[in-house]
C-alpha cells in the first residue's frame, strides 16, 4: 500500500517554521510523499522553495454550530444549546435548567463557526493528489503547525486504518515535555461521534470529497472533530479510533517551539 501526507490550512510562521514541522513528519513517516495546501490569499506566506497547492478560501454561508439539522451527537447538541442559551441572553444559573455559558466560553465556541474550512481545504488537496494517479490508498491528514510525538510506531496505525480512520491529538492545556506522555486511546462514545483531528490516518475508501462539497452546499457540514467524523466515519459504517497524544499543535507548546527553531 502507498501513503501520502497531506498538510492543509494557513501557514503561520510565527507559530513554528515549516522546516521544523517537515523534519518531524519525515522522521515519523520516512519515505512517504508529502503535499501542501493553503488558500490562494495566503500562498505568499509559504517559502518559495516549497511546492504548494491552493484554492480560494471558501465563504462559509451558514453557522456550522446552529444551522445543520439537529444531529444525534450528544456533545454537539450540548454545544449547540450553549449557543442558543447565550444568544438568548442567559449568562448565569437562575434555576431555569439552562446551560450556564460565560463570555469567555462563548468566544471559544465561536471558533467553530468557520472550522468547516479545514475539511473543505483538505477535500480540495485530496482531489488534486488523487488526480496524479500515483496509487495512494492511505492518507495522513494534518496541519502546518503540527508537532509529532517521537517514538510512536505509526506503522502500526497505518496498517489499522483499513478498518477505520485513526485520529491523534494532545490537550492544549499541557506544556512540553509533559503533553506527550504514553498514547492513551480515548474510549469511543458512539453518541458523541467525534474523532481527534490534529493528525488523522485514513484509507481512501473512507473519504469522498464530493460528499464534503454537498454537505457544505446544503449547510449540513459540521465543524472540526464533528465534521471529520461526519465525512470519514458515518457514511462507511466503520469505527474510528482516537488517541490522546501522538500529535499536538506547536502554538500550544512555546518551550518546544523555542528549542526547535534553530533546527
């Protein structure tokens, strides 16, 4: 089987230099082809020595937390209700049974308004790579600011992905070196329907770009971890695996970023 690494999003050099990210990825996944993608409007940020695909940044014409049909996903439904209660003016516990929402928490939730873009960008890059007809059947989806854990046997997970996608992500409230501890498989709650999305390994049989575009057009594409589960797991009647650790975001770990900038 043949594998490709696909990085998409916006390159933010203030978070981490891309050569640091590429070195780590190629150490973890040696001899694997790697492709980059960003929006046309941000292509100028990418160093000239890199070949990067791009497309126009999509316009999100709906609220991804409120507009899709109410799903069975219990976590999504909880977040959705928090938006509704906040926008109705509810701020504190008055015994009504409504969910308490602070201004700070509302700002964090608001990030999900446009987080379907990461899935749309990946779909565009995936299509372009498949059109190269190089025989890729396994894909590693990740970001420009990914930090890969050393010592993880990702070959094991590359073999497992034929049965369903596998996601990795480290909590944002940990500092390096403590955020990368032993891999911990997150107990899958079928009612939550999410997959860790900082780095995802999946088989080509479990992703269809046209499904992503249709969901977006119909205002049904869900944001972030919910959306990845929606397009990688649910249509194919497979089970996903999510792991705590294995991969994190450099912007959350200043010490590691600082120590690696000279590499």
